[in-house]
């Protein structure tokens, strides 16, 4: 059950904030002050004005920011861990479209999506940008289940009217259902619709053009995939011979705009990266998926240095790990593989940097400032390290944080706050 925090609440513990892309800021034995679910500030010593307020006491425990999973496919939850020996295009045909087609059944969707929402909360993911399937009703069920669980963010009914196997829509049907879904989505408070052309190969030019107009007219954001795999990039070139680069197939139809989300960008070159910077496009790095489907090693350090906005995603079920702590450590391992391959020319990411990508980088998408900044809705995760191995000496809080990032799972997540509510 979710429980709204009302009045002034002080959350006490070791507070660990990703205020910048670098080392976290740690306030030991501090107070995170929250009023009606909104952060007032982080204090090492309790200000006089807060004395006597209600305290949620996690003394000695680690308080992290809630995680934002900026790219995942809800209807692929039932196929987690399957077909991992196949390349992208074969994996889509053999497993993905067949699984997604099951979501024409609303009862199946309800069962799967309530389980997914609970799994997200248990693992500390409090906000998502998530794909549904082509099915309007199942998409609304997903939105209901997320909202009920206390998870916020953006949900997309997928559009695909070309080369999409069991999931292919007729163009007119895709348009009609998208409008029905947008109209019905107005009833939600914490989850909003986001337009979701699956990726260029699965949408006709007519549909892309129509989606671009709807995005512009209704002020709706857009999410899709970009430069994940070399075979996919070749296919996009054949489909759009007039476009020099993949991103231009979105730009041509008005889908490459402020807050557009592009998953992967593994093979984006300097020019494609610059186009992301110029239009405030968010690149979502999905390390586990990129390894599983053998897509490649995304140049995250390089993108960050150039100024690309990068956050993390689980990309289930290309990624086989839903917990963002696993995605975070997967990101670290991939960056080390790049450091090895470049003989250290591209330094690997640190734990603090990856923590930033898993939290603040994504929460900026929802309008938050970095860290537990005043004015942010409260999104927090409390870690209890009791289950972790005994240490041979007393650890610093920073050491404890770094160790917990690698070792903690849902059993170590003692409490979760999302959107100003206690949700676990
Ligand atoms: Zn994806």
C-alpha cells in the first residue's frame, strides 16, 4: 500500500546525493526534510524550525535517491532471460513480437503488469519511461498498475505498421488507437503518455509524419531507438536513402525535438551526438541489453565529455536485469571493457558517476534538480546492509555505499519513497 507523507517529516540516516556527475555528496547521520512529500533540504544538524517534527528513523542506514529506468519494454517482462543467443532482428522476430502479441488479452496484461509494477518498487525504481505494446487497453492497464504502485513517469503505446510480425498494425488503426489512448490517458496523475514509434524500420513514413504532427500539436514527448546495431543502421539507410544519418529519419518528421528519448546510440558518431546536444535529446544507455544482443559498447565517457545528456535504462528484456542497481554495475563493467579496449585512453566510469546516471540524470527528465534538491518530489531508497557479508574493519560511509551498490538486491531495500509517498 502507498502512503502519502503529510506535514513535515524528517528522514534520518546517511544521505547520499548525486549532485553532479562525479563523487556523491554524503551527509552522515543527516536529516532529509520533507513537507507534504516535497523535499525541503538535507541537513547535517537539525535546524531549530524542524525540532519536534515527525521522524522516520533510519539511523545508520544508507539513504539513496530513487532510481529512474529511462528505457524498458513492459510487455517483454514475461520473456526476461530468453533468446539471449540471438542477434537483435532475429530476437525480435523469434521471441519479442510473439510475446507482445499476448497483450491483446487484458487479463494477462493485468497479471503481468501488476507483477512488473511490484518488482520495480521492490527494487527501488520509482520513475520510468516505458514502452507498452500496440494494444491501447493493455497500455491503459499498465498506466493504472504503475500509478497504483506509486511509480511515476511516461508510458508509450507502441506504433508499428511495418515489418512487425504478429504485432503489425494497419496505419489507420495505429492512428485511431493512438488518439483513443491519448484521450483516455488524461485520467492519470503521475503517469503521462509519450509517443512511441518503435523504431524507424517498423513505421511507415506516413505514420512517422502523422506522429510528428501529433507530438507538435499536443505537446507530447517522443521515445524511440537509435543506432543500436550495425545491421539495423544499414536497414535504415536502405529505407531512407535521402537521410545521411539515422537520427535524420526522426528529424525529418518532427520527432527529433526537446526531450526526445533515444535508447542505445551505441554507434552514434560525433555528428549524431552533436544533433542530440543541439536538440536536448536524451540518450539512454542500456549496458546489459547491448552486451546480451551483442550490439556494442556505447561510448558513455565520450558522450558525457561532449555534453550529451545520458541516463540509464534496463531495456528489459534485451537487458535481463530489471533492478537498477544491476544496471548501474553493468554500466560500470561495460565502461571498464571500453577502458581495456582503448588501453585506458577512455577512462572507465566511477561508481559515483554511474550512480548519477541511474538517478539525477533521469530525474532531470521529470523536471527535478540534481540530488535531493529543495522542491523535488521525494524519491528515495533506504538500504539495510544487514544481509551483506561481514566486513573485516569499519568501513567509511562512502565505502559502504560503493559496496552496497554492487551487492544489494531487493532484500536489502528496506524502504522506498516515490513521488512523496512511502511505497515500500
Ligand atoms: Zn528497447
